[in-house]
């Protein structure tokens, strides 16, 4: 049963990372906001909003070394480079052959 839970947990982490990547890809298509010095800088709140994640998951990413950060006292800061590096690390290329998606019939794909 423990193996099943680990498998489910890994699947959930994978799905969450894919969701984060899709959100960031959509946001990258928008024109970049003007920032002082030309650098994007995020605190915990703004990064959680950007990635649509909770504080506990953000802490897990930091603690496990997946996401770089700077720290001053109890305040954490993330650069766009930190976020991009994290997303590249968990990026998976599409593996389907061809450009066409399968045709959907009824409730499933054929």
C-alpha cells in the first residue's frame, strides 16, 4: 500500500509541475512588466500567485533544493532566473509523433 501512495504522490507532483509550466508558458507570452533595473523579483506571495501554489509547496521546493532563492531575515526573494532554472529542470519534451492530436470520439480518444 505504501508503494501505491508513493506512486500517487509522484503522479500528483508531476501533474502539479505540468500545471505550473503551462501557467508560466502562458504568462511568458504576455509583454513583460516594467521593473526597476529590468529584473523580475518575486517574494513568497507573488511567486505563489504566479505559480498557483500554496506556501507549504513553495517551502518544499526551497527546502529540497529545487528552487533557488535569496533570504534576508524571514523574507525570501526569487529572481526570474531562479524560476526559469526550476522550470527547465522539470521540463519534459512532447513525445507524440506527428503534429496532429488524436481525434476525440465520445468520451475518449481514438
